[in-house]
């Protein structure tokens, strides 16, 4: 549920906007303010996902408020609702990164469309954050395993070597690796988990997806080719595994990386 701050000096307007927001799926009005200074104080503490603000407010006008608000909450979305149909206001609002500029009296259908647009934007933001965290955590895990390598047994070291070299082979498995290393599969599974903190299968899957994430940064690499290069027998299986692990499809991840860069 995305939190919403409404800042308007008229109580009846605040209540009206609140009722419109709460008709939309995924939003909850948790904060209201009657002037810009009060809204900034609330924002600095609560960090709302969305701020709906009037331009003409006492103490601190809406545009000056937005400039300060974005410094406090750079990832939040701002909507202006105003009675001023002034092009210069709209220009400055766009320069300040305002998502929507709506005029009073509020058109309910237009407002609903704006909120749906904002929800898509916030959903994409959260997906990007989740993906970035996954990449960071995955890289840290790999680094930690490699840093502790000197303390591992010869069997685990050999298994890691095989994983690093043959992760692109879709037939790579715990059983095959155990056979090549001349140990039983249960013994390799137990030793690998005890020493690395992860199962052979999970480590292999995350390695493949980490390699895929790197390859997806290059637009010249076709997604289907990446799937095969990372040990997946089909594009469908790869896409499902990638989204299950990261929360984004390979195509969505590629777009997020390009947009971020």
C-alpha cells in the first residue's frame, strides 16, 4: 500500500481528495497538512510515496514546497492540484519533476487515470529497488564464498571450480559432479552446504542468474541466447526462473538497467 500526503489549505478540498484517492487500489491517505511548512515537517518524518499538493498555500507556496520536498523524498511522486491555469506554473512544475498537473474542480476520471499512472511508476520503482538489492546480495554472497575458499575442503573447492567452469551446461548437476569427484551425492551435498552455507542447486541457480543479469546489460545479447548461454534449456524456463528470483522478467530488467544508466 502506497502512502499519500495531501497538502491543501482548504479542509473540504483535503477531504474530497482523500475520498478520491481511497477509491484507487493500492493507495492510503495517511497524512494531511493545511500548509507547506506543516507538509514538509510531515514529509521529513514519514517519507510518503505520493504527495498531492495545491500551489497556493500559506507560509510556503506549492512550487517552493515541491523543490524542498524532492530533496527530502527524491523517489516520491508529486501531483499538483490547483485552480491556477497558468502556463508558467506548469512549466516550473515539470522542471521540478511533478508527475501530474491537474486543475480544480477535479475531474474524477482524469484523477483516476493520474493515480493509475503513478501506481505503475511506483511499482516499477519498487521492482527496480528489489532487483538492485538482489544483484547486490547475490554478488556479496559469491564474494563471501570466494573469500572463504581457502578454508574449504578439497571436495568443495573442486565442486566450486566445476560450477564456475560449467554453469552454462544445462546437464550440470550435483549427481554428475559427485560422480566426477568420486564421492557420493549425499556426501557432496552435505559438505557443500556446511562449508558454503548454501545448497549446490541454489548456488548454481543464482550463479546462472547473476551471469544472465550481467549479459542482459548488453542490448546486443538476445534474451534467448542468454538463456542458453547460462544453462537453461528454454527461454520460457529461464524467464520464469529469472522473474521468480528477482521479481522482474529479463526484458523488464534490461529496460530498468538502460533507464538507470
